[in-house]
């Protein structure tokens, strides 16, 4: 028996045990409404986090000067992760308010395509800590366990444009992509806009060339199925996590999408779908972001889109969860509200029609102090099920969980513990939950 076969065999036995534990934990934690007192005692609701971060989103993503990184021209680091800003509900404007009546769930006739970010490190709002070393064999064995038997499973990877002297996406992640696609996995590549010189007049054209070169160099691989142009260009103040901090991000998004689609068409890489993402937020500035896309992108931009992504982390980042509900019910409500706001309020501002699908391009629920493994499993179950249930209502065709393993399971910061596994590749209960959901819903 090869090492890989041995790992798969061991995983199979272990997963059977873990799924039983996970289902028990879900039954314990997900089905009953918690009182405010119980929430306070268990950290069940997002209040423990939202209370500390409950301020205007303009300041929610700011970091100290020590942590403001302008990119490194020769950096190959690709672990760029971002989170939507916390929003004070009392300051929400009507444009981003939740729907007055939740529409009926209508599942899509086509199954949602699932995936995951396979790394552990995350871009953080505050200072980031050390990352436990990766083990490629353990990582691949875990991904093979998550992959459904007869449906695609997409890995959400990152590469960064840091300026004219930076590495290409192919140099950053080309070998990694080849190893994943050789194993039967699909790849969705995020091209981040992180220029070190902060000069939009130079960097926007430079990024466009970076995008075109990426299509030319990686698009011939049939396993590379999706390209996301920029990462959370609507979010400023977080250079370690989101592209909106960098001058010209909106123009880089628009011009990059158009260039990617044109290059894809010229190269005849029909499997490669082009899109961008948006970090879920409901503050007034979001209307300006989407309106800018319409005013400066126009028909050429809209016609180039195959999908639009939403990054939403109910219970961790964004509007606080509703009180008086179980964690599962509150997550379901928050997920539906996020999809409704994007589809019915914001995308129309950019002139993007309902025929353009939505990807749930990033979502997760970290464990840590006050955030138990059982809570993560409950959030996983509720969010995935609600995305599938409303996939027809809002035309959703993809879902990516963030992420596979913790950056540092011993950290006191929840931002180091997004994983479905510990940093030693020991599955948390949510791993088996996701494995079951992907297998049954794909």
C-alpha cells in the first residue's frame, strides 16, 4: 500500500467516526433557541465579537502602521484572505436593509458546486501570527476526502500582483495548480491587486497585463475553471486582506475583468469563467462602489462577467446576528439577507442582470475562545443548506468554505482558527459535516 493509499484508508475510518460525533454535536447545539443569558455564557451569538467591533465600517478594517504592508515585489505569498466589515445596524441605510419579507426558498435545478481554500494562513484585520508548517501529503489526503465522487470540487487559490517587478501568477502558484488538477481537483484562482508603489497610473495597466498573462499561462489547463479578478475591492483600510486599500482598485477590477474575458475568448479557453467578488457590507458607501462599476465599466464590463462573488461570514463579520433565535436559524436568516442584498439591491446598481450567477466565494466560521467546534459545525450546516435552498431564488451556483486548516490552533485569536482541521490536520467536527453536505448536495 502506498503512503497516499494508507492516508486515504486511515481517513475513511476516521471520517466515519467524526461524522457521528459531528451529528451529535449538531443535535446538541443547533436546534434550540438560546436565551440572552445562554448566549452570554457560551459566546453562542456574535455579540461577543460584535460588541467589541460594533462601530462604523469606515474604521472597522483599519490596522496599525506597523501592519500596513504595501506588498513586496518579489513575494510569492498567496495566502490572502479578507473579511467584510462589521456594520452597526442602527446606521444601515435602506439600500442595504434586509428584505421586509423573506422570499420562498427555491433550489436551483443545477447543483451548487462546492469548494474550499486549501491553506491555513489568513489575511487579518489585526496583526497576524505565525503559521504552522504545511504538510502537502496530509493536505491532499484531506481534500480527496472532501471531493465528491461524481462532481467537481473547486480549490480557491490566490496570487498577487505586486508591481512590475513581481512574480507572475504562474510562478507563484503554477506548480501547485498542476498538482491539484492532476489529482482531479478543480481550481479557481484569485488575482489580487497589491501594488507596492501605490501609483494607479502605472499599476492599473500593469495589473491588466498580469491578468492577461495569467490567462495565457494557466488557462490552457482544463482544471483551471474560474478566475476572480481582484479581491474585495470595495474594502479599504486593510492592506493585508483586501484590495480596496490600493489606489485604482476599482479600475483594476473593471479593466481586469474585460481583459480576462477578451484574452480567454482569443485563446479559446472555454472552461475558464471570469468574475469578481464583493465583501458583504451595508453601509452607504457600497452604493457608490456598485454605481462606479456601472458608470466606468458599462456594457463591456457586464458582458465580460460569468459570475459575481460574495464574501460573507455570518456570525463573525458583518451585521450582528438576530437575537432570540438559535444559532442555526440566525445564520440562515443572515445568509439569506446577504444574498438578497447583493442580488436585489447592489448588483442592479452596476447593471448586472439576474442571469449572472452568484458565487458564495468566501465564507467561514473560526473556532477559538468562546467559539466552539459545535458552533462551527452548526454554522456550516445552516449556511450551506440555506445557500442550496435559495440557489434558485437568487441564482447561486457556487460555494467556497474558508478554510481547510488552522494557521495556529494554539493562538488566542480566532483569526488563526478558521480551519475545518487543526494545524496538525486533525479534523474538527465541521470537516465531516462539510464532507457529508458536499457528497449529498453536489
